[in-house]
C-alpha cells in the first residue's frame, strides 16, 4: 500500500469518525429536548447557604426515588435568577465526598421545576464540575461546557472540544474539533487545552443524600 493511498484512507476513516460524533451530539440534543418536555410541579428543601433554593422544596420533598439512592446539589451561575438543581442516582466517593459522573439538571420555569436534560463525564477521574459561567463534563481527550436554554427548556451547549488521534504509517497525528454553540469546526490544540484548563480550575460539584 503506497503512502499516498494510506493517507487518503486514514483521512476518510477520520472523517467518518468525526461525522459519527457530530451526529451523536445532535442526537443527544434532540433527546434532551424530548426530556425537557416533562415538567413537574414545584416543591422545596431548606437551604441556608444558597439564595432562592427554596423554590425546589416541594419538588425535593415529594421526589419519588423508586427505591434508589438519590443525591442532590445546587449550583449558582451568572445570569440566572435561581440556583440550578443537580439530581443524581450515580454518585461515587472522592476524597470523602460524593461526586457524580452523570446527573439530571433541573431549573424552575413558569413556576414549574423542569428537567432540562442529562449530562455525563467519561470515567471517575472526571467528576462533574462548575464555575460561575457553566457546568463541565470531561474525558481523556474531550471537555464540554453547558448552560441552560431557558426559553426552550433544554440544555445549551456552550462549547465542546474533542481531540482525535490517527496514524499514517508510523506517524501519529492529531486533529481537534470544536463545537461552539451550533457551529463545528477544526480548531487548534491550544483551544482544547484552554477549555481543559477551565474545567480543571472549576469547582467539583459535591452531592448530599436526598433519599
């Protein structure tokens, strides 16, 4: 197999992989839209440290755990009137605390606690984290930042970066794809490392037992 043909084949396989991932991301967005149609009535838990968290009291007090162990956490993002509720049945121990690889995300819309969708990281080395500008998930060679689309009651992809590695002969090459809002494009490795650093500097989200 000559080198020119090998290069073309490797590039075609890479494009196929990228297309599959782009399709998967758009599919998950549609899935989150379907999830966000399920609204539930408000209800609340006392929280002395986070402003306006009481909007969730009735919801949390009446949440049906269906025999599972559920854990919750509140985070505050800039630009939102209420804290965001994270509710997970998939937590694990890290440094004596409960953290999560995956969680459901809720927010009040028109006096109803609404589920906006699900997010998940790839492995226990990458707990879900947040700073004041967004919620983060990550994996070995990917990092994603989310916000909320209040008007459409669904998760908003702020950005996502994925690094792909492929070989041509004995040479290892890398290509980085960035998904910024609704746009996808090839970006520099520096943009991935910048996003990954933001994730690393974000606060790990710790969860408390609900039921």
